C-alpha cells in the first residue's frame, strides 16, 4: 500500500509549511489527485487517518478532489478526456497521444488553524 508513504509525505510537507508560518495546527487541506495517478482515493483517506495522528493535522478537515485525465493528440492536436494510458484520439484515430493532465498529486490548499 504505497498510499501510506504518500500520506506520511503529505503530513511532512504540511507540517513543514505550518512550522514556517509558526502555526500550531492546520484547519483544512485540499488535495488534488489525478485520475491516472495510480492512487486510490479511499486507500489514501484510510492512510491519512493514521498518518495525521499526533501531528498538527490531527483535527484538520481533509478534502480530496479527483481530477479527470486528459490527453493531447500529436497528429491533430485534439485534447480529450481519457481513462487509459493507451488512448486513441477520438477525432483522427491516432495512437500518438500524450497524457497532459491527470497523473499529478497536489496539495492544493492549506488553511492554518
């Protein structure tokens, strides 16, 4: 379950930001997860429950948003939604496509407590 290591990294990053701002707690964080990131949101939620214990995030509201994945066709420059790494362009049928959005994991917002 790699989501646990991701959760620990999120807690570390947010704790570092809280320390820089001299905040003793975090009220809320917003996390964006790309649909093609390989992260299972429910598993990350479960892992975060454990990772926040004893940290400045222990009482924080955690919001998760899944981002749709998008690809771009190298032949016709069409951008389209995808749910598979081997996407075929719906406009021209080309396999020459690149995922341009949806593989990311971002801490979008941190609200200090």
